[in-house]
């Protein structure tokens, strides 16, 4: 952490020095997939100073202390410090220490912008540009008081324009009513960090095997060799698809039938929900925490929605697929840990073994961030190789116009996807595959991608520190996106629109049906909820009890749901009523799990009505809380997102 030291050797003797601990600073420089070099240290500290995470006068760790924290030689840190000193970023005072120098540009607060926006809609991105009011129209929307909620004391309730001044006082840039929108709603890479493709185009055509062939392989052998060298497990078969989205759509079209249940993360990537909806499948969300999908809640969903013991495949409802994002999950940025994957694998094995003839769902993994994720690749394929399809995209690392992703899995599953693709595009261009192969084997391209990976990780860490400065905690993660809880979506939308900031509204990332735990920290009976009537069961709750079949009733046959909260639509009865009168016996699953006893018979039990308050958050196994209701996704891949002003506006919007 950054601390105050009451020493007399500070940069400004008139005030106490601000220092940053070596381990804290090393956390900004260090990544899991690359070592700290002098250039990387320079890039990191320059970014931290320019974004004011390290302010003027901050005392840096000694060369030896930072070297020990980074596990590098003192010469590496010393070289970086010398480069920073020559650039005017820091200054060494010998035994008195090394300090951050004042920079050439400073920011001051100017009068508020005059533009007022209206016309917010629930379906549009939070902070999207609105239609200006006509001249003379009065504003009826009062800005909330943000003091004590992440804002600074005495801050204006009106949006603040920012002016950058030179040291001589001349204006360099001023914000006006026509201030460009800062778009944090798109999870896209920074184009300036992508490797240049054109130098590799001249190398195409040297390998003419399989080119212009209708019978050639769907993946070039040389490309497959490159991919397998960095794959998280040894798959039976591989092929190429036109991006991760294409791979997901093909897997869903091949293995999911109309009416099937597909288990997804909550929250999850909206594209997944859209494809499942178009397929006629039912997405049921399981909460995630810092380590991945909650295995306890996953087992509950499998028990409640899966075919019961003795039922054939055509009886009841089938869980055909589980879709995961193993690293840099969109929208939360969390990555699965190896222990969590092991727990999920145990849950799936136990559930499959409970009844003869019951198939384990196919697991599809979407590694959309690929090589720019600041964590090592992991996969359930190392534990369940016969039931896992793993997809890795190269759009964010090598370029979106390549439209390439690699797909691996059991041979029969990959063959089925290849056959499905033959009904459309047929195969991915082998020229594009050859281009990717050249880039994967090139040291310069690898260095560019490694640098981009570090830059994205640094931007995320920097934004987390800036948000924390204004009282908003974040979930540790990787990748382009951050998932921030929002107290009042309407107020957040208004504040961000007035500040010309656009983010993605969280509702698009939440499955319509999802499992939620109670807020009391206990293992309360799970509640499956939905927003619209489904299978003739969900009803609108009012001051009294709303009774219907509910989701649980449709699965177990005749359970009823009770709407406990006035005006709550789509309340469904819990499927926890299924089972005999004595309840279910707890089983050893290898993870800490408690089963609530089932109440009543399967045909006459009473479900639990769920109100909106129960969706506020999912209590994770590790203590972290990831919003399951009002939230916003913020993309921090672009440099204009990483500023103190943006962080302050996001914190104000989240806590308004």
C-alpha cells in the first residue's frame, strides 16, 4: 500500500513523503506469463505516473528492495531507474531516496459542461449519447449528492469539464458541450497494441500444400503443431473456426436440441445467451466467484434440471451442455483455478454415476482473450478429455480481421462440428491459417503480444487502484473487462451520460433463469428464478401469494411457487421441494457441501418466492461478491479509460 512516512528526506521537506512499498509496486510490473525487464519496468512506472497512481513526490523503493520483490537482479532495476531519470520521470537524491518528479501537464477543474441529455432507455448502453434538450427546456433530473459515496468532499453535483494546462498557464485542451464520448462499452483490443500483419503477407504462398483443395485438412498440420505446443492439455483432435463466436455457435448448433437446458455462468457473455435463445434452449445461470463457477450450485442445477434416475433421454428435460470461460471471463475478468476445475470435474463425475445411462453434459470452454490474458491457460480437458471442447480465439491477440480461433476436443465431437461447418463456409481459409502460423512462430510478433499482455494487465491494475481511491472495490481479474455493481441503474445512466461516458448495462450479461444464494451466508435452499412465464409455471407475485407450476414444478411435476414480494414478476417455485418426505441424504462430493432437506412430496410441495433483493449478489466460496443484479461492465483496454476523472465518474455512478 501507499503510506506516509514522517521523514525529513522527502522530495519536499515541507510535507511528509508518500512512499510505495516494493511488493505493491512489483504487483504492477509483474505478470504471470512474462518476467520483468528494464523496458517493462519503465513502461509500468511511466503509466503509473501519467495516471497519477504515483503522484509527485512519491518515494520509490530502493533498487535492491524492488529487485527482490520482482525476483530479478539489481542491475535490471537500476537500468530501469536510470532510463526513467533521463526521461524526467523520477529523480534520485542518493541516500535520501528516489522520488517521482512533477510532470509537464497538470489538471484543474473548470466550470461544468452545459449539455444535458435525456431519452435514456433500458436497452441502450449506460451513458450512451442522448438527444440534447431543446433550447429553453428545463431539466427535471437532479444530480445526486455523491459526497461520501466515492466523490470528494465539496465536489460539485454537476458534471465537471477538464482542462489541461501547460506550466506557463496556456490552455492545451478544454472540454466543451461537444466533448467526445469515452466508450467503455466495447470489449475490443487496443489497435495500437496489435502486431502488424502486413510484413507476414509477403511470406504467404511459400507453402502450397493443401491450397485450393476441396479435400485438404481443416487445420494445417504445421499450425496444429504450433498450437499443441501451447495448449492446456493434449486433445484428441483440433480444427479451425472463424473466431470464438463461430466455434460457440457451431458447438451449440451441433449438440444442443430445442428445449435443452444449458448451464452457463452468471454473469456471462451475452452472445452465448443470444445463440441459445435462437436455438430454443434454456440457459440456467450458476453464480461465479473469484475462482470460477460455484460447484455447489452447479450440482444443485444438475439435480433439479437433469433427467432423474431411470428416465430415458427422451423423457423429461436434458442438460446437454455447460459453457465456461476459463480465463479472463467476460464480463468479470475472473479466471478459473486448478482446484476449482477439479471440484467441478468431481461434481460432474458424481452426478453421472448416480444413475445408469445418464450422460455427462458436454463442457464447452470459451478462451476468448487467448494470449493477451495475464494468466496461464487452464482447461477441464486435462481432467475430462472425453467431454470437453476448448476454443481459443486469436482476434484480441493477433488481429480481429484474421477471424481465427482454434477448437479442440474428442475426435467424434470435432468431426461432428466439422461436418456441421461443411453445410456453410466449409473450412477456414488455409491462407489465413498459414498467416497465423507465421505469426505464432515469429519472435517479433510474440514480443509484441507479450508487451500488449503486460499493458492490458497494467491498465486493469491501475484502474482498480483509481476506483479504490474513490471508495469502489473491484474483483481481481485479467483481460479487458471489469464488472462493477450499481446501486441505482437509472441514476448511474444519467451521471455517465452527462459525463460523456458509455458502459455496457449489466442486465444483458445475466441469464433469465439463474440460481441465487441467500444473503445470510448460510446454505439456504437454492432458488431458481426467471423474469417471464416459462413452461406454464412462473407467475406474477403480488401482495398475496402467486401460485403456479414454476420452474421447479415443471421439472419435478406439480410443485407450486409462492410470490412473496409485491410487484415481483416471474417468481418461480424452487425445485428444492423435489425428493421424498424425508429429504435428501447429504453425500460426500469432495467439496464442502450441505444439502437442505426436501420438504413435502414432489407433487404438492410449496416453493419459495424470490424478490429482487435476493438477487443483489452471489455469496462466493472465497468471500468475494460478484453482483447478480444491477451492475455495469466497463472495458479498460483503451488508454483513454485509465484516468482519474473516468474512475471518479464510475464510482459516482455506481454508488449514486
